[in-house]
C-alpha cells in the first residue's frame, strides 16, 4: 500500500505502509523512553530523593497512572513492530 502525504502543500511524497509503521514505531519508542523517565522521577519523589510538596498517596497514584501509560504504549509499540 502507498500513502500520499502533502509536504508543505508542494510535492507529494509517497510512503509505503512499512515506512509509516517504522516511523510510528520510532515515535512510540520515544514516547516509551520519556514515559519511563517520568516513572523514574515519580519513584524518586516517593523515595524522597527529589524533594516535593506532593503527598505520598498522590505520588503513588501518579506512579500507578504512569505504569498504566507505559503498559498501553508498550502494547501499541508491540503491535506496530509486528506489522512490518
């Protein structure tokens, strides 16, 4: 399959499904990287390594939410990886 994309309303570029999947994979990998960094930051808040005014209960909720986000991104990443 070939998809046409407008590049600044000038020339049309043709991208194959494989190239689109590769770009999607790269984007999801970057999102996963930063989601994991955010999780690490929240865990450092909880451990007291990074000072914060957020109470422990809220930090635990933030950690739970971030883990869920990572799970969803990982699922999407794996689906894209299997597509090409």
